[in-house]
């Protein structure tokens, strides 16, 4: 349960994703999802929502572009 003064996830003031969370990024070429990334930082923008700074897990490199939340999703783990 959220504290009474906390914003619910996905609200304009609080992003659903948090730094350190493993995520997948949607490929702009074919629309597939690629794993191996995590959120490095969540940056508020001037009225246009949040942008995500993404880090590649394999080498710890921060990607040069900021990503809108709609091309980032939580990592999907295989069931079983």
C-alpha cells in the first residue's frame, strides 16, 4: 500500500520504473523486445513526462539516448 502522500505508479509525477530495474527495450527496426538493460536514471522533463536513461548490463555502458517509457518494459522472465 502506498503512503497517503505518495503518487500511484504511472501518474504524471511518479514513473512506474525505478533505477536498477532490469528492462527490455523495443527495437525501432522490427518492434521486437531486447533484454540486457536496466534503468540508470529517471529524468523528469518539462511537462512532457519522464525520460529514462538506460544502462547496458553486459558492460555497464550508459546509452547515449534518453528513452520514453512506451519503448521500455519490465524484463520478462521465462516461466518454469
